[in-house]
C-alpha cells in the first residue's frame, strides 16, 4: 500500500523529459561516493566508475543518477567527499555544464531535498592549491522522479531511486539515518552491513521488487530504479522492471543504457589479458532490446 501510494505520488510530480530514436541516456544508481576513508565502499571502484563516466561523456549520453549518488547518511559534511573524489566530480561537472546531468535523490542522499543544503554544498567548491572558491554544480536542482516520454509513441519510462514505500528507508528514514550515522558507519570497514538495508536481506529485497511489479502492472508503465543493489533486466514474459544495480560490488559496477531506441544492462569491470595487463572492460549483460517491446499499455 505504501509503495503504491508513494510511487504514484512521485510519478504525478515527476520531471518529464522527452526522448526519441537519437536520444542517449545512462542510468547509474547507488554509487555511494564517500569521504575516501576505509568505510567508503565506493573507493575500491572509483577508477572503474571514472573510466565509465568518461566513456559516456565522450559518447554524448545524458547522465541520470537515480539516487544514492553521494553517501550523505554516513558523511553529511560533503566537502570531504568532493575532495576525496575530485577527478570523478570533474566529469560530473562536465555533464552538468552541458545540461546532461539529471540528479535524483534516494534514501542515502535525501539531504538533496533541502534546497539550502544543496546551495551550501553543491553550488561551490574550494580549490586548496589556489585557495579560491569556484562554481561547482551551481543551479543543481535534484528531483525525486523522472518520466521519459517517447515523442513519437507516448511510451513512458518512470525512474525513481526505489526506496519509496520501504518503511525503514522512507517513512522512518529519520531513525535509520541516526542508526547509520552513529553506529553502522563504523562497522562498514569490517564488512558488517546494516540489517535495515535490502541489499543483503533477501526477503526484504524480494518484497520490494514484488511491490514494484504490482505498481507496474496497475499503471502499465516501465520502471527503472536502484536501491536494492540487485541489477535486473526483464525477460520477454516479465513486467518491464529494470534495476541498474550499484557501483559498490567488489571490482564491478553496473548500469542501464538507453540509446537510439535500444535498452541494455551493462557491466564495467577490471579484466586481465594473457600478458597479465589489467584493463577496464565493458560487457553487455542483457539486451539490447527495442524499448518499444516493453510498452505494455
């Protein structure tokens, strides 16, 4: 009930973006950029993510970050995160400066709902070498939800983070925030996970996904989200529920590409060749499939 109500509410208030056969979108979620400390789960995949972002920037994609991009539950002082991953944010700024960044918030970066917080932390950054402030993501307006609407067919693709209706991370998010900031963050460095998260809780994760499918069936709209960290690409007989996975798996990151009328699930990882040389490679895990094949109206 809560999931249906929250998703419907988010859909009604979503930003609408139109796409066609020439459009290119890349969906990442659950990047969880932290402050570079031992508990920063993103740090181990930073180079893979940086390389992937450069690829999508150079190839003309619009970057949709579907929530939990920055780990603001554990590290609310964002200045340390900006400095810890400076090269990554340089590429994100390139997307932003060209109008190719769409930033959604999730349960771990819910502070992005606060306009004052965004202005104070994202509008400027500090250059420690030259000792000057400079424009960072000035004018950034994070949103809860995005609707991509096909200019020709009217088909819609709804994107949210996916925490909507997940009680510990939505209705009771304040208490979850306190437990993470005061307790669980210190255990991450030892590999101990927060039990309120759906990532390692299979029963909870499957319940969330069932609620997503109920909403899709009722509203006849494809859904792209994250939150569970479990990548998902529907089979031909399944409802059109897509999940971009996350960027904190050991040694790999996953994402969803929507390009030129085709959609696919992609994995980036470090590979080794026969000569022992390490390189970052891109694999298509599922797809490509025509996006119109997931129109269930």
